[in-house]
C-alpha cells in the first residue's frame, strides 16, 4: 500500500492516498478488502500507523484508538 510507504516522510500525503482509495472504491462500487480497510480510521480517514494508534486486547475484543481524532474501533478476535 502506497500510504504505508509514504507515511513516515509525508503523513499528509498518506492521508490523501487514503481518501483517493476510498473514493475509487465508492465510485466503482467495489468493496475494499478487509486487511486494507483495517489500516484506516473509520472516523477521520487517517492512515493508522503505529505512531498514531493505541491497540489494546481485552476479553476477546481488539480496541484500536486513533490518537488523531480520539475515536475507538472495536473488532472481535478469537483466543
């Protein structure tokens, strides 16, 4: 993914790449693959690199917190 490669040097450019990817998916009416969808914040649209996220595991739930907007995304996982 291009946003991951560019994020360290140009975070604002990686944000734009995420916007373009979302726009392409909506315009062509194709679902974004799950592994790629999990790399973006669902609320602010930023690229979720280790520098801007906090990940916690508790009771079968993986909680990813975006440190830019403060919102949390929860996903179940199996123990």
